[in-house]
C-alpha cells in the first residue's frame, strides 16, 4: 500500500516532545548498580540528583547534543530529505539558545517561544552507555513540563501531513493537555496521528490511557518488543502484534537487530534488519520512526518505509549519541530497492 502526500500540506511531520540537551557519557556496569539506575530505562530526577551524577563523571569525556525522543525523530526525517516542525519548550538560557540554533541548522522549523527565567531552565538528559551498548537515561525535564496548548503553532500544524507525539509527554499535566488539544485538532484538520510509546515505564504507568488514546486517535503506533509485551501482557511477539491490530491501522514493532514487524489491516509482515555491531543504542528507535515517517509522507510502501527506518536505526547504533551527523538521502534508493 502506498500512502501519498496530502494535497496542500507543505510539511511532512509536526513533532511534539520534550526538548532536552543530551549529555552523553560511557560508564561501566557498576556505575548503574551503585546509583540504583535501571539498565535501559529512564529515571526522572531533579537538578541536584543529576548534578551529583555529573560530579562523579567530571573526569570522563562528555559530549553535548540536542535531544529528546521526538526531536531525534524529526532530525532523522530531515536527514532523509523530509520537512518538519518541532514543538517543544526551552528556557531563556544558553542551553535553550544552543538547542534552537541546532534544530534550525538540522533543517527543522522550531518556533516555540522561550520560557522566562522564572519558569525554569532547558531540560537536560544524562545518557549513560554501558559496554553492552545499552543506554540508560537520567532526565531532568526542566521547563519541558510547561509546554502548553498556547505554545503550539497551529498554522504550522495545519500544513502538516502527520503529527508525531512522544509518549513521554503523558507524564506531566500541561504537556498532556497540549497533546489532547493536538489530537482533537488533528481529527478536525485531516492530519494523521502517529504515537510512540517511548519507554517501558510509560507503558507500565499509563498503559490504559495509551490504549484509549490509541484506539480513538492513532493512525500509526510505534513501539518496541519490550514495550508491546508489557502493553499486551503477552510474551509472544506475534500474539502482541495481532492484539495491537485492533488499535490502529498501522503498527511498527521494532525488535533490535532482527528488524521490525509491520502490522497493517491485521496482516503481520516482518521486515529484516541490518546486522551491525552496536556501540551505543541511544536514539535507535527514534531514528527508525524518523525513517518510517519520511517514507509514509513521501510515497513509499509501508514495507519500504520500514526498511528505511531499519537502516537508519542500524546506522545510529554504530555512532556515539542519538543522531547521525549527515544526510542519508543519497542512500535511500539503494537501501529500499534491495
């Protein structure tokens, strides 16, 4: 099936998420154990808690990068040759200005007004990567929790084919309200809705709400194997895929190096991955979603969109950090034609 670009829509995707400045560090396993951090998960913490961890890492090489799940996806869309707008809240601090300039330089429109100093600083995420390439996130959301309906550029929203919403937004009241407004407006303006579960802890905390929202609003759902097993309370991945088919027209379930399952019209299609040796898995699911969304908004079949997403995911795990450093548009035809 080919999903064609909608007439009159000048943007491929309108993304909504947390704007987080990523601080990337490699650590040994005992660092996670000492600080009781759940491997592969995300822990919310205040500035003091995050600062304590950073003090212990002061002699380690650190790398800064603009991040946040949906932001990484939007950048992957741009690196595929697509267009998009990212709605997120940053502070009126140097981190916020760095974030704004970096997103713009990556080719994504970013027009949200900065928060006042009193509202808080730009959010930060300490990304800890262990020798097995697994990433563990320690996140201080900062002013991201203040994202409200008033921050949404509705003109940019209306000229988008898809809206993409990250699951992390369901954990704070104001962003949740903004998302509900967006979901309702998407139905009014014939904009397709893509939701991502984002993290296992969100499924465990908000599973029933995610189920209701998916059934009512979602055209596309993104999740990984661990998330969908928890969501469906099943251990068999294909059984989960069959259950998910009742929630949305199109579901993408990633499964590491094995690739993904595409669930469409109750038909399950495996799309093989690209075996590589990972050094850092942060951002793999985000890059996958970016590749898929580029494909869906630019005339690729769902299977070819999934293949492109698998390819971008395989490339991101071979570099340090959540995003690729260059455009991959020149690789597209070669990859999807295999």
